[in-house]
C-alpha cells in the first residue's frame, strides 16, 4: 500500500518562535493536546503537517540534512511578500525549468520556496522515469 508523506518532525528548543514563524510566513495553525509535548502545525488546506518536538540537550539545531520545501506559483512575489513580514530569502536560483530560493527557520532548518510543483504540472519533461546509471 502506498501512502503520502503526512508530517515532518522538527526537534527544536524554540517552540514559540517556530509556531509564530510557520504561522506568519506559511499560514500554518498550531494545535496541541493537553499534556502532549508535540505541537502540530497544520497547513492551510491540504499539505504536510509539521510536528514540533522539544529537542534534547544533545541535539544540535539545524544539523539534520533536511530541507522543508513550500511550493508556490510565483517564487519572486512570495519572497518579496515574506521580506515585508520579516523573512528574507536568499537569491533566486534556476532549477532547470523552475525557480527556488532558500532561507532558515528559527531553529536553523533549511527551508525553500519553489516553483517546481507548478512546473511539474505544466511540463512532461519532469515525468521521465528514473534509470540508474544514465
């Protein structure tokens, strides 16, 4: 049985800052069951939830090899609007048929805004099956 990715857990020492960051910049809403250590950030509409978990003292912030990608129709416009809200993305990069830009969240995790999903929907070039060794 195939199942889609439904959530990503981020270990952090900055729970309130992370809640505010993902709410302000990406429209996520925070939920927490009474007595639970995990805060679940749910996206507007459909999409992948982000679960915030308190980090242990031994965990280093921003050291995981993970990037959270947020697909948007207009990367440049989103980056301009985010800058007005206090989030500055780096330069726009050419991803061979789409544009993306990177930033960091309050815990040092890499985040990206990307036009890849809209490009995939519009071009068969992205639908070439993977063939190892080619």
